C-alpha cells in the first residue's frame, strides 16, 4: 500500500462520523445574514425607491452573489438533512422579513414557493454529491444555484407586479427607469439616423424647432434682414405649438418646450401607462413583470458562474485552514466533512 493511501485512510478513519455543530452554526449565521441583506436591498428596489440607483443595484447584485455562494457552501458542508432544511427555511424567512410591512397573500405565497425551491435545490445538490465518486464542484453549483436563482427571479417578478399593480409608475421604477429610457432613445437615434435624420433627444423642443426653422430659411435666400428674424421667430413658435398639440393628443399631457425631448417623451410614456384602465394597466404590468423574470433568468448563467467561483475560492480557503476536510468513504468516493 502506498504512503499516500495510508495517509488518506488514516485521515478518513479519524474524521469518520465526526460533525462540528459550531462550524455548521457559523455557516448558518452567515448565509442567513446574507439572505437578510439580499432581501433588504430587494425591498429598496421594489417597494422603497428612495435609494434606487446604480450603486444600490450593484450592492443588491453583490449581496445576491454572496448569498448564493454561501448557500452552495452550506449545501456542500452540512450533510445532516434536518439541519440543512432548517437553515434553508431560516434563510428564506430572513429574506422575506423586510417585506412584512407589505405582507399580503402574494408575499405569503412567494415565501412558500421560495422555501420549496430552496429545499429542492439543497436536496438535489446533496443527492448529486452523494451519488458522485468525485466532488464535481461546478456541476453541483449549477444544480443548486439554478433553482435558487429561479426562485429569486420568480420573487422579483411577483414583487414587481405586486408593487405596481396598485400604484403609478414613476421615474425610479426598477424596470423602466428614466436613465434606461433616455439611454435607449440615444442608442436608437444613432441606429435609426438614416430614417430620422439628426434628431437629438437631448435637446429641448424649442432648440429642435429653432434648428429646423433655420434650415428652412437657409433654403429661401430672398428673405433678408429683419424679415428673416421675424419669420424665424414666428415659424419657430408655430412649430412648437403644432408639436405640443400632437404630443397632447397622443400622451394626454402638455409638453414643456424648454425640457429635453427625452424627458418629455418619458413623462408622456409613463402618463400613458398610468392613465390606462385598471385591467389594461395590470396586464401591461404583468408583461413587464414577465420581462423582468426573463431578464433575471437570462443573466442566470453569468450570476451562477460568479457565485460558484466565489464559493470555490471560499471552499479552498476553508479547506486550507482546516475548517472542512475531504475524506474517502471508500477507496475512491470523496466526501466533504466538518470535523
């Protein structure tokens, strides 16, 4: 027998049947805290928009990744299924505790579905871990985190619908923010330049009208001196008035001629949505919620990869410092333990 085999067998014999509850408690506390802060910043995004910005969105993403990484580590290290189930339920409750002020049937059902999907994730992960001879870290990460991210995507969509089905959209809503709308307009103007010409949505209606009238007058060299100035002013005011009338007929609100066109279009867009009948508006909010769900799911591989990589780094560090150990149940089957 080789010395390395003797060493592995001796190590496995020492750790056989050992389980450290205090180490499991540390992992449990960390994952519950991460779940709480993920829920906290999700609440900021879907119910309290006072802090909704790029920074808070990145913080929400960071908290989510940390929670996912710790969730995966808990699945790997804690083999006692009863304890694992309790940790999963506590994590789900920690995530939802910040939503208690907005508690209703939808929140309750979302919590129940989340607990079921979380339990399904850890059980699937443990089943794959126990049936594999070698520890396939990233494979198990895909199995576990896919279900967890699915639950978070469902929660995001349900909470978005719940939040906006009873109140108007504003510029801070997480799906169609003013910044996103203006950025989309700017990109569209460049793509559609052959059809729309040099239409700059960052200019005001007055500035756009002044430019258009100036171009028209250039094509009429017979107009000179004071006549040009009077004609330009009159034509500009007519252009503004005509556009204001068209804008009001479409969106139902007046446009400030000195505001940026992108701002006016965004305000008109929100006004049109908020002015819909309740049934039509809720249907549209439902479509937006579904798009949010698809967006999170589309980002799932990217989020899962980052979370799994972070979990792997933490896993290696924990192994190096003796927090966990890799032993052999048989001559070839690997097992992770908390000695």
